[in-house]
C-alpha cells in the first residue's frame, strides 16, 4: 500500500476525477450510503470506498463522510465491501475524507 499514490499524496489523488485515479470494479448504490470496490490505476492496490451522507433537514448543508480502506487483494475487498458503515469505521488503516455540516472544506486524514 505504501507504493500507492493515494498513500503518498492523498490530497492530490482525491482532487483527480475518480475514474482517472481508479478503476471501478464493483458498485453499491443507495440514497444516502454508497460504495465501490476500486483499483488504483497506477499500482493496482484495491480499495473499498464507502460514503455516508447525513442529511441536514434544517439548513440543507448535508455532511459527507468517505472512507478509502485498502485491501490486500480482491477477495479481501469483497469481504470488507459487505460490512456495514459502522463496522467499516473500525478497520485500520483507512483514509477518511470528512466534510461535516458547517465545514468550509473537507479534512483528509489517514487513520492507523
């Protein structure tokens, strides 16, 4: 994983359109929670991408919480992909991109 550009330069990598940085292998779509299994276009590293949107019914400033979880291979990515958003929060390492309600920009942090 340390060879992957997402590890070395997360802000630069996440600034790219997703299809430039990753190949989409599997998709799960929901109204406020969605996910993908991705492979880095540079090194082939597999990631589970999970996004959860928390609706702000008062001000319309919805919070968005995204995780990129590295997986050893496609089989491990498939296993991780089936976990709930709450279970995914326990997995380390993970790259978190948090954009809470009221924030002017997201924070991007590796959690180990």
